[in-house]
């Protein structure tokens, strides 16, 4: 149970970091 929670939390964190990176790249490209 703890492992699944940690795994899902890691996936959420990774996807959030990727999303932030994509947004930053888009913002830089737009300017």
C-alpha cells in the first residue's frame, strides 16, 4: 500500500515537472 502511494506520488511529481518544463519551453518560444 505504501509502495503504491509512493509510486503514484512519484508519477504525479514527474508529470508535474514535465508539464512545468513544457510550459516554460512554450512561454520562451512564444516570446
